C-alpha cells in the first residue's frame, strides 16, 4: 500500500479506480476518463494534487539561495504572491525536477515539487541550503486541490467568504495569495484557467463535496494526463529527467543565462551545451494514420536519424493521437513512428495542441 492523501477515503466512496502513482494511491478515473477530460475543457473539474510536495523555505538569504538552486531566476519575482516555473538541475545540467516557486516575503518562498521526486528533492534542497542558513519545512499538513476549466474560478470562489472570493477572482495568472488558512493560486497543469488551493488537510473533503454540489466534476490522473499533454506540458520522468537537459526538453524558456554573473547549479554544463548546440530537441507529433501514440515508440526522422516519443495519448479534443517526442535537431516536418512494427506517418508540430479549450493544431481527415 502506498501513501494516501487526506481525500483517499472520499475517492473510494466516489467509486474511483485507484492506482499507484509515484508511491501514492491515487484516483486514475471515477467513471469515464474522456468524460472527465471534457468536463474540464467545457466547464470545471477538480483534481486531488495533495501528493505534490509543498516546501516552505525561510531565512534572510532565501532569495540568494534560490538564485543558486534553480535555472530560472527568482530575481524576476518582485510582487508578493508571484510564481515562477523552473527546473532544478544537477551539475551536468540534467533535470532533477521541475517545480513552481512562489515569492511570499523576502524571507519566505514556497516551492511545490513533484510527488515521485519528493524524497530526492528534499534531500537535495536541504543539502544545498545548509551553507545559506535556510529553514526547510515540508508542509505535509496541507492538502491541495486543483480546480480547472472555463468555469473553475467562479465555482471555486464559492468556497470562500465574499471578501476572500473577491480577492481570489482578482488574482492575475501565475499569482497566489494567502486567504485565511488557505493559499489560493491561479496556476494549473491543464491549459485551462483555474485555481490550485493549498488548505489544511481537514478542509479538503468538505471543499471537494461542496465543489461536486456546484457541478464541478471529480477528475482523476487519467484526465489530468490527457489534458496536460494537449497543453504541451512536460511530465517529469517521461519528457525530462536527470539524464536530459532543458534545451532538449522544450524547457529553454525556463533557463535564465542572464545576468552572466549569476551562478546556479548546472550553469557551466548548460553554457557548454548552448555553445555547441543541442543535438536533440523536443517536438509535438500529430499522428496522421490510424493508431495510438504512446511513450517509448521509435521515431524515424529520415536522414536526420531516429528519436523516441516521450509521452503519447489519444487527444479527446482533437480526436487524434498526439505525442511529445525527442528527435534529432535536424528533423523536418514529417516523420514516421514505429507502432507495433508498422511505420505510421506523423506531422511535426509546435505544442501546445490545445489551449483554453481551443484546438491550436489543424487536423485534416
């Protein structure tokens, strides 16, 4: 039996199919995965993301520490509550994890890391934090709900007192704010608008039930995966890991090489890669023949060589198979994918495939 979130018994009560995910017993779906996917695209759905690890970093040198720890630059965070997406790298430039950092005060930043890398990340952060005098606190007293979709913010605001609801609805994208004992952030992992709400564990079940009563669908990890892939968002362990660097993982935008005097873990390795050029890149694929794209399928890129799909699924929105793939840098607009011994045609596209419920990739029959 794996770890369980404060909502585990409610998931069972609601009839969810439970699977192991990064050592956690999590709901993969409640009824129909495609139905849950469409519920988010067309209205609102709620996900239990309490398995994610919330870490509070406190100390007078915490900003300085984070400028050293991660590849993006927290100097960009000037307004309290503002969030930053970034990667934490090893010395070789490999991605240890991708994470979100919230600036709360000059002596307090909040970091959210992935469930599957929780223990590794905490050990790495604590080891690096020692010389900076940073207090590292894992907030295992918190649950976290992600309410996503075009109607999500309006529905979620009904969980709050009127003044707090008004403050939540006024949040800009990628900004969070403490509202009483809750921390409400306008972030997500679906390509839709919405909130991620960190709350005391005891508040999670009543909040979920209230959302259900407002018409917000219970959604599992299956729908979360198809939604994030349509949105072109990476999954740690699939699309990047400690053996791949940001430049070959579609994450160059999360690396701040300026100013040149800022040193961060992995900087020297990335500088060398940038100078020589990355031999591989991450692209989107739209399958043009009949079949299903999955991870670890061989991609034939003609004279450029071969690559591999890193994530793949059937897109409920596009009604076509899509994937992310790591391919040679010289790959052109057309490739073939080896699916069970058959070479099927695919078009190379630039993610995201879907954003805010709208298809961004043209599909022809």
